[in-house]
C-alpha cells in the first residue's frame, strides 16, 4: 500500500513538471523566434528618408533600404527593416513567427 502511494506521488509530480515545462516553453522564445502580430507596414516615400505607414500614416526614419514592419507580441512592440519584395504578401493583423538575429529579421513564417 505504501509503495503504491509513493508511485502515485512520483507519477503526479512528474506529470506536473511536464505540464510546467510545456507551458514554460511557450513563454521563452528559442533562437530569437517569437509569435508576433503584424501591426503596421511601412513603405518608402519618394521625398526624404522616411517610411510611411499604410494604416496609420505614421512616419518613421528609414534605416537602410527597403521597407519595415511593426510587430507586436503580448510583451513587446518592435519595428524591423525588411526586404519589400520578399515579405510584401504578409497582411496587417496576421499572426506570424518571426526569427530575429541581432535586431534583423531572418525569417517570417505563417502558422
């Protein structure tokens, strides 16, 4: 009887640890990967060195060439420069998995 209680206790403790680790894995991104929502897309203007937002009309300073996308997760908001041709088909409000390395977008994937 005592061995059964010990086995049940160990099994339940192991199960709780497994559940905790699976939930914890969602909270910590690996290799700079995060699930984020696209809030705004910025395209270059012909005058000045600014990018203009599609939805808000907000202007941001241009960093390098190309476009930019504003991403939002439940923890942070960030604007990253991207290649206009490669990532033009992503829509505002779409949830994507963004891989970032040294503040540059390496890859964007859909669900």
